[in-house]
C-alpha cells in the first residue's frame, strides 16, 4: 500500500521521491503507449505525443534539416521491412531525449490526477 499523500498541497507530488519515480515511469509508459492513470489508458496523451513527434520531424524536414535524406530513408526502409535501418535514419531526425522531453511535458500535468487517485485508493 502506498503511503498517504494527504499532507501534500496540490501539485507537490512531483516534489517527492515517489513523484519523481512516477514521472520517470509515466514518461516511459507514454512513449510505449501504455500510460494508465486512474484505471484507464490515456489515449489523448499518446496521440498528442505522436503528433508532437510528427510535428518535430516535419519542422526539421521543412527547415531543410533532413540529414542525408533521413526521412526518405525511414520511409524506404520501413517499406522494405528493414526496421534497423529505418530506426537508425529516424534517430537522425529525432532523439530519444527529445521524445522524453515531449512526453514529460504531456505527463507532468497528470501527476496530481495520479496522486489524487492514490489518495482515493488509500481512503477506501
């Protein structure tokens, strides 16, 4: 059972070790498309992350920052079934760290919802 968080003021959950651990795990879950809060998958946030990544890559491409035709390489290699080469080309357009930052921006506002759900469980 989780220690009660009733003594925390709203939005202080992320200031705790438990909150930071939750944030890191929630970022991973969102990237994997499996973020559950309050018993349900957060589809809107998954879609928002996908949109943010697509916008990021599109902006880089439009700005001419497409290293060696990386976007075309991604598409060609996916269609050819060579996921390893597609992944390597994709990493020229977007890094894991950039995706983690995007995911954290989407997950951070949900921290209080998660903390409140813990308190609801503890109160039952």
